């Protein structure tokens, strides 16, 4: 298999440096799968049979950028100035002390490292060492799985060890239009019946949900989520609707999901544990859709995209701020509780398109 020309020089240079340190080095996982499929990728997983601190520093010295260390797993995320992202890992074994727990890791061989991968299609390595640069190492049948177009886990306890793999299974199956291998499908069903996704934190569920919403064919993945009854673990009542595909950004898709959940929308957004400002903005879009009246203040572009996806027939003026303000009503002699009632009446008429300007609103109130 050919390593793409755009990545060859970087990988050769890293492999040569690792060789000077007496280490073997590989590019592994999804990057190898995408190389084989001819798909572009800017994320490369690199595995070394030895310490990686000096390799991370070497990458920054050579190409610039920034690094971040994850001490618990002895890994680095290096983002080069070119935008290329490198995940540097020392080859390791993983042991899960209980379902859904983060793994305990120990140094190991490249075969052990590949065995800890989620699916056979991602358990593939290409050497980047100088003596055998580009040589394939495929002990678990990655090429066979990719050629056959199927998702297969490496062992029976895969989903209980890490229930996020349930979501990754349907995400990859949807992305590549692959089937899920028979035994793997049965183990998925068993894990879901045992409610293993409930052992995951909301943050880990959110991350898997976001990755699903970022996929090109979200509808196909949602179909699989519903088929395997995985959506209730994200949020009860969540299901596919074509409105989700009408917006582009991930945040907008979450906002549309909230609107589709109706009264449960705010709780759904809050349980995702998004940044506060994002949650606030999405709740604002939900409240406008729920009230079915023109807003009191201007909507952001994100909020407007959500509401228009849910209400495609709205006129342009429907989502403009309400034509009249409280001071206008006071000038007309309206006071007390009648102010909020009048504002509510005008904003609903504006939403429905029955009034189209401030002048029409004031004339109506007079």
C-alpha cells in the first residue's frame, strides 16, 4: 500500500528519528484504513515501541505547532503548523477494571496495541521505520474487513470494556455503508440489553453524539442508532427527522433535535453539558420555536437557521425583533399587565405574517 505523497516526507522523517532512538515506528488505525480507501485524512495515529517525549519535541522543532500530553495514557496530541494532527502513542496493552471505565495501560508490542483497537478495520499498521518503510502489518484481517465492507470487533468483551464502541460501530457502518458482522451485531444487542451505555458519563455520550452529527450521512447513522435502540441512551424520544439535515453546523443540528423533542428540548440540551454560551444560544432558538412568536431581541445566525429549519414557510419579518417595544405601548396609553398582553399579541401576529411592519402594528394597537 502506498503512503500518500502529502504525508510521506513527515512520516519518513519521524521514522528516521525514532530509528536513531532504537525504536520501531508505525502509522496505524483509521489513517491506514483511509490510505487504503483513498480517503483524505489530516489525523495520523503513530505508535512507537518506546518513550515518545523526545519524538513529540522533535516534531515541534522540525515543523512548528503545539503539543498536548495526556499523562494517564502517556500519549501526545501534536498539531503541526500545517494543520496535520499527530497522535503519538507508546505501544500498549489496555485492561478495563469495569465496564465503561477508562483503561489501565502498560507498555507492549505493536500486535498488542492493534488488539486494543475498536474494530478489525482499524487494527492495521504500516511501518515508517527506514528499513521497511510502508510495509504492512495486518495480524487481525483489517484488509479483509475493508474489502468485505463489514464492522467486526476483535473480541467478545469489546462493547462491555468500552460502550462508546457501540456508537462508533454504527457511525463507521453509516459512513462507509458497511454491514455489521453477525457476531458483532449479537454482542452489540447483548451489550445494549445489559444497558452498558448507561455506565458512560454524559460527556462521553455527548462526544459520540457530536461525532455522529458531524458525519456526512447523518440519516443513515440515525437509522442504525434506532435499529439498535441506541438513541434512548443519548436522550429518550430522540429520533431522526429530515429537519436535522436542513442545517449545516453541529450546534444547529443539536438545536433542531431539541426543537423536535418539544417540551423535553431544554432538558436534552442541559444534559449534553455543552459550554454555557452554546447551551444558552440553543435554548434561545428552542424558546422562539416553542412560543411560535417573533422574538424580543435579534436572533443570531445559528438561532435563525434552527428556527427556519423547523418552520420553513416563515416570512422574513417573522424572525425580526417584535415591531413594538414597551415604551411604544406606554405612549399609546397602555399600562400594567396589558403591556405584556399587547406585546404577546403583536409578536404572534408578526410571526404569522398578519402584520408586516411597525406601522401596521401601531395602527392595530390604536
